C-alpha cells in the first residue's frame, strides 16, 4: 500500500478549489496524474508560521515548492507526462519558464500589490484563514514577499520603485496570455486530449485571475477576451474539481 500523501494548501473561494496559484498547480497535477492526495486546507487553526505553502508531507518526506512536489510525485509513479515526446517535454519547460517570468509577476501584483485589490479582497481573505495574532502580520509579510519576488523576476534591484516596472509587467503578461491562447487554439489541452504538467501550471496561474472578483481587473479583462483560455479553466474545474469546490 502506497504511503499517504498529504498536501497542506490555501483553500478555495469563487468556485475554485484554491485561490492560490501554486497550491492550484499541485492540486491540478495530482488530479491529472491520479496521485491520491489528502488535502489539508489551511484555516484559522493553522499552526504554521509562514505562508510558504503548498507543502507535501509523507511518512518520510516534507516537500515544498510546486516544481519539487511534482518531481516527487513523478518519482512515486504519478506521472501526467508519460505520453509526451521529448520535444513536448522541452516545450513544457520553456512554457513554464515563460509563465514564471512573464505572467507570475502580474498575478502577484494583481493579488498582493495593487492596493485596492489587496485591502478589499486579498488581505481579508487570507487573514480570515490565519490564526490570531498571526493574521495581523502574515498577509503584510506575504505582500512584501510578492513585491520582492516581482522586482527580482523583473531583474531589478528591490530598491527600484514598482511604478517604474508596473506598465511593463502588464504588457508582458498580456503578451504571455496571447501566446498561450494562440498555442492552445481549439485543443482541449496544450498537448492534445490529455492534461499534463503544462496544463497544471497554466490552470494554476490563470484560474485565480479568471475567477476571483477584484475591484481592479486590468489583466482579468484581457483574459476574459481570450475565450479558449476561459473555456480551458472552466473545463478543468468541471471535469476534475466539481465535487470538491467550496466557496469563499
């Protein structure tokens, strides 16, 4: 009998199993590969001290970060990519790098740095799931971490003011969305009829952007014009998460 696999992650809302991109990547990959994850959703009884989830726990291992968790699952024979060619495997790595360089900064900005979104949606949602008094501290720390990550991803020293790179962040993100839309075309998934690692990453990055109701929706509006990417997110939610959806 396989050792139990437990995933600690941020929970869901707005029709999503998680509103956190990196948690969603792992949850989707587990569904695609058949990995029997027991999902432990963080709530206000959480005993962790930092927001560095998702975390996969087994009898002998604790693994964090989506790429490392997915590699661990593959070693356990839960492989969503076994039908891919070598070229498709290389394309997967290239697209994931593109997502992390061009799209992730704008996703982080939308959630954690855009002031109106942060104070009306992101901070209250996360604070309600973190125990007091950590709920007063951790969202701000996560916001600062997101800002630092954005600036480092942009190749700028953290001393730069974000306004200097904001416009470029959103231009890059919109170009990335257009590229993904063109690549997906009319296919169900990025490499045909079966979902793979790339689909998990794209879904994880896009679904919160698509579904969470923000007051400032610059990138969301652009995404909603790309109907095949919206259909892609809806199909995965309906096919793989219908029974486990909770609302915020």
